């Protein structure tokens, strides 16, 4: 077995800035994206296509889109949109009235995706603060294979809506597919070489990691959506604490920029570590590399969290992921 494994050919990842007309020129086609992943994929697909502007709503400012309210800036973007690209699967309830009033074409990126039922665990029952999160789990972009389906849906519709530039969209789609496929291959390389049989399951403090866990064969033992001012109940804290002890779980995971109050309390009680996973709800403008590093970085965070040390890291000079094979799984002793 190799001592190190080099994965992630980021030399493929050329800078892919958001497509926009020159200063002073009006866009002939404006695409408004409701989420950050859709914005990244659309920016990649429209790179270099003359007269196309890609914008996104300010949805990255909140951890739960079910509670999102359109801002005035969002409304202005929607008013000038020729195309609105949505996640679908019930994520954009906040957009229903705006879509009904808009003449823009709508691209539903969820078409063809095998959706999973929403298994959210909320301390108030199935409704969080009285809000129904719907039947389907909408966080499907967390599986790279689904991301490729999203990009294909965007490409197919852009070709139909702007046929004069179809060849450009198709050319860009080849590179987009390569990058998303590389993310899928590299994360699987990490899993197959470094995640042992019988590795502990995941406990997350955001309900958006079901697709990610399933994609890599990671048991999802518990998923609690916790927001500022709405922490888990005492019963849930006891429940998770018992799971950590029963399964010897070395690390539990919060979402970047999310609340970690309950996770920290459980860590003090059990001695487990707290690490962060990225839901890819926000990030750098228009660079598809952000999706690659977000997904591969999540696998690295899990491996490092379970090992108790940094065994997977990104080499900025070589633009590669490196994994140290001296992995010691620091499982907690069973209670």
C-alpha cells in the first residue's frame, strides 16, 4: 500500500468567474440562481458566453432556507431575471409568490434526482417552530453524482433557451462534468483507502447531510437541526450522549457557521471531539473549485475527526489532497 495517496487534480480547476456583460452593457440573458451550488454550476456552464449575467439570491446568509424571506435586492434580481434556476424538492417555499408573478423561465435542478424522504429530527417534532419542512430532503447537492445531474439539467435548458450559443454551453458542460466527476472520484478514493470497515457512524447538528452520508456509505446515526435560539432539548442531549457512548464515536459534526452549543455540551460529557462540515450554502463567487474543495474537505474533516489527528490535508503548492496512511482510529471505549 502506498504511504501517501495523491488525489484531486486541481490543475483541472481553472478560475471560473461568474459570467457578466462588460460594464455599461445590458445582459441579453440574466439567470438568477436560488442557491450557491446552482450559482456555481451555472457560472461554470455560462463562462465566456457573450451577454449572459449570472446572479444569486442572498440565501447563503441563513442556515435554513425554510425560514428565508426575500430581500429587496432579491426582488430586484427576480424582476430582471430571464431565467430562474431553482433547487426544487420543496426548498424554495419562500419563492412561490415571486415565481407566480414572474414571466421568467424556470429550471428545476432536481429533475431526475432520486430524492430521499426528509428524516429531519427536530426537538419540537416534525415541525420546526411550527414550520413543515416537507416530505423530501432537498439537500441533494451534497452527493456529487446529484451535482452532475443538476449541471446536466442546467445545460439542457440553457441550450434550449439560448440555442444560438448551444455549442458554447456544451463545451463548458464538458469541463464542468470533469470537475464534478473528479470530486466524486477523489472522495471515493479517500473512503475506499482510508475509511475502515466498521467505522463509526455520523452524528450531525444539521439535517442536510443525509445524501452525503448515503453517497459514501456512512451510517447517519442522528441528525438534529439546531439554530440560534432554538437549541436541542434535554432529552435530545441525553439521547445523543448515549449514542456517542454506545457506539464509541470519536467525533460529532456541526455545520460551518451553525450553532455548536449542544455539540460542545455533549463533547464535555463524553470526551468526543467536535468538527465542522460544510453545507455549501455560501462561498467564493463563481468558482467551481469551491464545490470540489467543499465536498472533499468534508471527507477530510470526517477522517481527521475520527482519527484524532490530521491525516488528510490539502497541499496548496501541489494542488492535491494528501492522506497519511498512519491512521489510528481513536474510538472511545464502550460504556
